[in-house]
């Protein structure tokens, strides 16, 4: 025990850095547990093609108009709660929520699950990951 105290006193920066890294790892692991409904672009295309999943893009309309997943429905995150009625008829099928990078869509997916939508997925990496996978985007 004396050696541990001496080591900590002599290498305080190293001990603090180790504790910070350990805390960050624990935080990431805890977030990953909640991310079980994150899907990659390839998995999203399978859901769209095989189960007729609806893509809900929560970016602002200006960003949506610059390019979005084909047949996606634009409901900006700020107005999602008010526009849930537009999605009611799709409650029985999978919903894939997308945004620019996957962060806002994760919040929207959580909100949709709380509103009674059970089969909700977050597009991991958002439209940026979709385009990086060379999947098509529409500007219509």
C-alpha cells in the first residue's frame, strides 16, 4: 500500500490520465449498450428493400434538399413531436432515422421509441456514412 501511495505521488499525471481513460472507456461501453438499434448503411438498405422500412430524415429542410436517402421523409428534429401524427400509419413497419452524422437521429429515435414506435433504428454515421458507402442520394 505504501508503494502505491508513493507511486501515485511521484506519477500523479500518469495516474490521473489512466483514470480519465478508464472513465472514457466505461462511458463508451455504457453508450454502446444503448446503441443496439444503431445500424450501418448496408443494414439499412436491407431493411428498406426487404421490410419496406421508412426513412425519417431529421435534418433541416435546406440540408435535406441538398441530398437525402431515396423516398426519405423530412421531419426536422425540432418539429418531430408535433408531426408524429404523420408517422402513425407507419407504426407497424421499421423506421430508420437519419441525420448528418447520426447524433441527432439517435435523439430522434429515442423520442420515437418513447412515443410508442417499437421498430426504430438509428442510421449510424448518418447521411455522411451513407454517402461514404457510395449509396445513392436523391435531390428531388
